[in-house]
C-alpha cells in the first residue's frame, strides 16, 4: 500500500518531531512546517493526502492554513488540533471545512484513524465525481460525435435550449440519434440530477401506455392490485422523453395535451389531479405536419410540442461524420468483441464514406461491430465490411481494371 503524504503544521519543534515520528511509524509519509505562511506556500505547490495543523501557530493560525488548503486542494482533508480546546474553536474549524477537530494531547493512533477516514472520504468523493462524469459522457454531449457543420448547428440548438424548461420536439430518420440529443438536453440542463425517463410510445398498446405514462390506482382495471406512479411522476424534477410520439392515439393525445398545458395528470381510475414537474422532450421519425394535415395527429398537441424544434440530419447528409463515428465505435466494440483490429484500411474507410447509410448512425455502429468480428488482422479490411457496404467500391475497381 502506498504511503499517504501528510503535511504536519506545528510550531512546537519537540511536539512536531514526536508526532511526525509516530505518524511515520503508523505508515504515513510526513512533511512538516512550523508557521502558517510556510504551510500555505507548501499546499499551493504540493499535493497532500491530508493536512494536520495546530490551531495556534507562532506566525498565523491553523484557520489560515485550513483556508489555504480548501482553496488550493479542496478535497484534501484537514484535521485541526489545539491545546486550547473550546466549543467555539471546534465550531469555527468545522464551519471552515475541517474534517476533524482534536484537543491535545493527541493520541497518534486516534489521529491516524481520523487521517485515514479523511483520505477515504476524499477518495469516495472523487470516485462519485468520476462515475458521474462517465455517466454524463455516455449520456450527454460527449457521446454526440460530429465534425459536420450540420450537426454543429444541432449542438448549438441543444446548448441554447438545455438551460430552459421549454418543450422540445426532436425529428429525424430512424437511427439518427434522437434519444442522444434528448439525453444531451437533459444532461446539460439544471435538471441533470433528476431522472431521465424514456419510453417508446409505439411499443405499447393504448391502455398499457396510458397506465405507464400517468399511473393508475388500485382496482382501476383487472390486474391493478396496487397504486402505481406513472412516468410523468417518475420524471418529476427531470426529463421525460416521449419517443415516437406520433404512435399515440387521439384519445391519449388529448391527455398528453392536458398534461403539458396544465402541468398535471390524472392516474387511470382516479379523479384527483396530480401536479407534475417533468420537462418533456418528444421525438418522431415521421412528418408531423403531414400527419396533422391528414387528421392523424392533433394540431394543438403538435404546436404545444413544437415550442423548440430540432431536426437531426441523416448520416448521408453529413459524410464528414462517418470516419470519426466509425473510429469511435471501433474503440468501444473492440472490448466487446475481443478483436485485435485497431484501425480501418483506407479502402474500408472509402467504402463507408461512399455508402448511403439508410439506417443512419445505428446502422454504422452495428456494421463496425460486425466488421470487427470478421477481421482477422490488425485492421478492418474492405472484405470485412458487410457486403452491401463493401460493394459500393466494386464498380470503381472494375472501371480501373478495364482502363488498365
């Protein structure tokens, strides 16, 4: 186990030497300082796993050292010790951010235990922050990889609307990444610490979808043996993503409109309204305006959803994104497939760039994974690509052969 680096700030030379010796015996690497200015200079230049400081020092005081640590390395724990213990001193130290407070004489084992707890707390906070960052990287902006002007405009719109509570309507062909955009809106909004709840409105029959969205009360239908909260309530304080919103029936559209306009819902079988505070992002791969004209989608719901529209261009209209998306998918899929291939051949890149990608980004991701499974060398070759993709370069090769 690595020794943890501790800064001990104590103006009494004998006590400093004795306590440093005991802490070293207990497994710490100890640096010392005698005065507050010297200690503050050290923490501005060096990282410490924890700091121990006397409250009263010859020059300055321990609260000054504490403030310097919290400013320079805020996650580092500080244990304040003093021979002049009082409740006021303890309260002042803890309010200023001390991890612990001890009065002299200090037992080395007790101090060592406190230091280890402060280090564990720091490490736990760091791990939580790292995991949250990973989640946001998977679900937020970082996962929307793009080099095309068309997608840059989409991201600009996402950035503008994320900080608001406006209802957003995301449109685009299947596989373009509508849910990724919805997640990016959520993850970059003040609601980021709330839930992101997604449902495909086309995946459930009307009765079940209504129960999923609005909840139900016990006895409202056969099998309803208990009260159930709906997704509008589950997403309270967060974001509700309604994918394929055009698959809802006229009856359900009326209830969705009421939820959006009034900010309240009624559970199935209940007459009492329930207030909701979920932000709604809806999506569709169909032409909503055409459906409205045909009488297949309510115009009032359409205009209520279309407060802030975002249209995602298909992959064929942003060929600049194909190589960087393919490289990103390759890095991720290598872990799952165990493939040794770490790059694409020029011919494979050319073929992917020429292909139309009717299934958009989702099709590209699946094609890359399939190609890694097929690849037997250090790179993905043209022959490893799905046949329909590899075939787009075949006419070019034949033409060159005839010219030769």
